[in-house]
């Protein structure tokens, strides 16, 4: 159970729409101990008034409907109940939610791109619901940029036999603060894949979670991050297997360089009593490129059933391998280029999984830009 | 015309002295075989010349055409014309063979090869070594069999055309067919007469395909006997026992 004193399942049992159900974090809580609260600009303690803006712009596939709805819309908050203080703050503070619906059995002809642009003028709160009806298929891109202090919740509701692929880019300006929950709820035989790319921002804390409402669900969650000096990039994954015969696979990889570059990865997987036949694996790998950078990586697996198909986790954090560099240099490739080849290879193996070519290329060139620093 | 001159080379690994004064000169047009029992320091010699960070030079010089290689970084040595085919080629995840080879050729030649020309050279080289075309897209050495790794080392040798090639047990672990293919590659490389080869091996088998001009017996970190090809025949018949006993 590692550093946690309590079982995972109890750590994750608290969720509520009501802000008052969550104490203001002090930093001593298991959920908050890695996050520098002083850099949250008040998102965690109620002092961040919603005086700023993050503009939501949707370039949608023609087959989907896009709606901007009020707080009382019945579809909001259906799949996800806030699981921590900032999430509850966001849930209680957003003004309008964006609801995107992919109708039953529709296969979208192109990706739907949601661009969220911070205007740098104070805190903002948001809510997005992406509903993929039974047997439908869609690709959704969330593209975060600009300067913002932003807390939001995103619900992915994936219907029976539906398929949803999500790419979420956190390409924020250097001063941005972003705390976000991405929750996917998978119905029977639903397939969900998420690809998270976090590069920009002063502090990004993204918590992707998955729950299942029927058997046969399959979640694949990948992430790539590149942490520079003074950045805090935190990813907290939770996969809650409560239904039989579902799968989950988590693979997050990051590179860190510079003084006080800090990556945090928490990978929690719970396999509950009813979740027989679960097949799950989670992996986090960090490449520490310089002194002064730090990666905290904590995989946690709690298995409450005797009948799993597979369950494993691994976490590695280390330097570039001297043998790799030697081999490349022994073929005349200069050190800096050899280093870039290896890092590009390490992250590129994951980035290759992004199916939308334009996004894949953008992510690759963003990584190139990081490597050129 | 190139010359690799190893002068009284002494090398330690983790404070343990391994090479105890090696002297050897390899000129272009010549093939030298270094033969010795396991653990005698053959790979240490190869790695030390190439500049592997684990090996500490405690004395001596290695000159390539008068330039002291020991003063150069690993990649500078390669660009100066040195090549090391490794006994255990390293697997590098995420770096494709074609990308790696293009980077290496670009670095060695000092300019990027024309794409079409490179594709042709690569295909020709792979065909000659019976390497499946699909290898170009695979990750460097990852999941390659022992024989595939060795053929891939020789492919690099042929593409990079160094002045001096050090081949560390390129023959070990190969079946007869693969040994012949690899030997033919080495012979193509030698053909021009403008390159020198230092062929490190444990067995005499490869020397039937790649004929050496000189044979050096290596034991306990130094050369203990030298001669022509006939010395290999003697080793074949008698083994290393006489040398290992004498060296200790
Ligand atoms: N990287 C290393 N770390 C520790 N010891 C080593 C290392 N490389 C070689 N040695 C030691 O040096 C000696 C010579 O090894 P090596 O050069 O590999 O011999 P050979 O190639 O002739 O079999 C051996 O005793 C071996 O254990
Ligand atoms: Mg050896």
C-alpha cells in the first residue's frame, strides 16, 4: 500500500456536489501532499473569484450537436461527482457548460476540436460534457492555451458499444494554473482512449478517472509530459473497476529538465469485489535529464476480488542510459543529438499512438521545441 | 592510407587493472586478428579505443593518423574514422533503424545524404546482408536475434566506411550461413585496400572466411604472442591453455 495508510478504496470514497463537504486543503492530505498549494492562486480555498475568462471555441464534426447550457441542465454532473475541493469549487462556480452530443450509431467524419483559451485576467471555472450515445464513434480534442487560472470538470459519457478517443493538450502559457478532472464513464462494451499531453503552465494538476457501468468496457490512457525548470505538472489517475470483464491500460511518460522541475504521477487502480475478469496494467516512466529535477511516481493497486485476468503496475524514474548514448555516439552522432534521439524515441513511442495526424505532428513538434531549449 | 597505433595502453575498470600495456599497429590494407580466451580483456581494448565511459585509461596512447583518439569524445573518434562493431549491440527503444542510420551517415559525412541515394545504399546494403527490408522501421536492435544484431553492425560498417574497423566477436553466436554473410560483408569492406581491420575473436572459424595478415594472442590484458595466419592454426590445434598458464 506504499505511503498510504488507508486502503485506496476508502481514499476515493468521498465525493460530493457540495463545496462545504470538502475542507480547505492544508497540504498534509494524501490527495494534496505533492501539490504546492501556494501556487494555486486561491483555487483551493475559495479566494479565487470568477473574474477571468477562458474562451471555449468548438470546431465540431458536422454530425455532432454542440450546446451551451446553464447550470441546471439535466445532463451536467450526471457521470461525475466532484472528488476534491477544487473540483467541487469548479462545479459550484461555472456559469455555462458546453455539452457535445454524438448521436446514436453515428461515426463522426472528423475530429471535434474544443479550444480553451485563457485571457489572463483572473480565475475562471468551466464544465464540459461529452456524450457519446450507444454505438457512436468520435474523436475529441481539448486544446488548452493562453494564460489562465482555471479549474474545470470534464465528463465523458460513453454509451453501450460506443467509442471515444480524446486528446487533451495542456499547452498553456508559462504562468497558467490549471486544475482539472476528466472523468470517463464507460457503459457496456464501451471503448475509451485518452491521450494527455502536458507541456505548458506554471502548475497543472490533471486527474483523469474512469468508472464502468457495465461489463466489457475498455479504457486506454496515455500521457506525455515535459517538465521545465520550476514547473509543477501533476497527473493523478484513478481507474475504478466495479464491473466484470473490463480492461484498463495506463502508460504515462515524462521528461524533466531544469531546477525545480517537478512531475507527480499517481496511478490508483481499484478492482472491486464484483469486477471479476479485470485486466489492468499501469505504467509510469520518467526521464530525469538534469540535476534539480524531481519526479514523484506512486502506483497503487488495490485488488478486492480473487478473480482477475491480469493486474500489474510499474514505475521507473531514471537518467538517460549511458549505453544508449554511447552506441549512438560511437556512430559519430554528437552527444546533444544522441540525447535528443533517445528522448524523442522515449516519448515518440507513445506519441505515435495519436491517430489524428495534425495533432500527432503538433505534439511531436512541441516536444521538439522542448528539446531545442 | 591510415594507421592506428596503440602504444603501451593501460586500462582499468572500477579500479581493477585490465589492460597491462598493449602495443599494436594496424595500417590500412591490413587485417589483424586478436585471439584470446574469455575475460582476457579483448572487449576492454575495443571499448577503450572507442571511448566507453566505463573504462579508465591509466596509461599509453591510441593514435589514428597521428591524432590521439584518447583526447577526443566518443563521437569525435567515430568521425575521425574509427568504427567499433560491438560484441553486444545495445537496444535503443523508440529510435528506428532508418532514422539512426541516416543520423549516423549524416554525422560521419558531415552532410545529409541525398534521400534517394541513401535509400538505395541502404537497400543494397540490407539485401547483401540478407536483412529483411522491414528492419528499417524497427527500433534499433530491439528484439533482434543475436545474428540480426551482428548483421546490422556490419551494415553500419559498410555504410559508414571508416578508416579503421574494430570488430569485437562479430562471429560469436552466428550459425554458418550467417557467418558467411557477415564475412562477405567484412570482405567487401576490406576490398578497397584503404581500410584496416582489427578482428577480435575467440574462435578460429571466422578466419577461414576473413583471412588475417597478422594474428595476435591476447591473454591477461596483453599481447603474448604474434605471428602470421599460421598462428591461428596452432591455436586451433592447441587452444589457449599454454598462454593462460603462462600469463598468470
Ligand atoms: N564493465 C565492466 N565492469 C566490471 N568488470 C569488467 C567490465 N568489463 C570487463 N570487466 C572485467 O575485465 C576483464 C576483461 O573482460 P573483457 O574485456 O570483456 O574480456 P573479453 O572480451 O576478452 O572476454 C574481465 O575480468 C571482466 O570481468
Ligand atoms: Mg569480449
